[in-house]
């Protein structure tokens, strides 16, 4: 067994033991320990949230005074009281309004673990994932409060620079994160973007 497979198995087992819906939960736990991304009372939006591991982590971190709203094309079934699940495509034109209603205003943090069903053809998978991340950034403009933050996935490849440019145009600080729970072999990285800048005059 390769080291990356052993690591994946370890996090899968830990997730099962600790009641998390996915091993992805540990990526957010690790990033949060390092950067204090999610705090008590925060309003959090999670894009591409099924089966709900990140929502469970965020729910614990925001506590009873906060709320976590998850969006996915797949259903999310969670028991936590401070979570709302929306079954919808992030490209749906009605998604922003639905989320704002559920959050009760603009969010403090947006999480995006959006990923397409992988085909194994890396160029295709990467370009699809990049489009999803760019959509998350577009949504951040309408869902996130000024100075808010985004923690999101990005598949590394030919189009990564395009996305990093979009991050830097939109946020004051951009940091790259590679959590231990993210498979070594995989070319996924996470970005923690802080301090949403005000919209440029003219909306562009
Ligand atoms: C890696 S999984 C997310 C795992 C999640 N963070 C967790 O902790 O359980 C990526 C998710 O993105 C969702 N997704 C992909 N394209 C989407 C789209 N256009 N709209 C909404 N969700 C999408 C998939 O259905 C999948 O559930």
C-alpha cells in the first residue's frame, strides 16, 4: 500500500470513529487550527457541501449562536440544529437569493470544496474544477460581507494562475494550504483568502 493510500485509510477510519460524514472534515479541522477561520457566532456558507463533513465541523465551531448553510446537488442529511441544507446547483441563478435567505444576511466565511465527478482525464477535471471555484468567487461577491474570508479548494494545473489572479484581485491576503488529510498524490490545494475588498466602482 502506498503512503498516500494509507493516509487516506487512516482519515477514513478516524472520520468513522468520530462520527464525521467524510474524511474531508479533517482538512477543515487542520486549516482551522492553523488559521482560526471559523469562530463562534459566525455565519458560514459551504458550497459543494455533501455529504456534510465540513458542515459538521463548522457547526461545532460556530456554536448555537451561528449558522451553517450548505449547498450541493446531492442531498445532505445532518442532525445538527444550526445547519441548513440546500439541494441546488451552484450555477442556478436562484442560488444566491436562497442562501442569503437561509443565512439571514451576508456570511462571515464561505467554504468551497466544490469538485466535479472526476473522469481521470486531468486536464478535463482541472478545467471543470476551476470553473466551479470561479463560480464560488462570483458567489462570494454577493454572499460575503466586506472583509469576510473564503477557504476553498483548487485543482492545480494549467488554469491555476487565472484563479490565483482572481483571488488576489478580490482579497487582501491569499494563502495556500495543503492539509495533511489531503492526499499527497493529489494535486488539490486549498486557499485561504482573507479580507474581501470593496467592490470596485462600476461593479467590475
Ligand atoms: C469533495 S465533495 C465535498 C465534501 C465535503 N466538503 C464534506 O466535507 O463532506 C465535492 C462536492 O461538490 C459537489 N458539486 C459538484 N458540482 C456541483 C455544483 N455544480 N453545484 C453544487 N454542488 C456541486 C459534489 O456533489 C460533491 O458533493
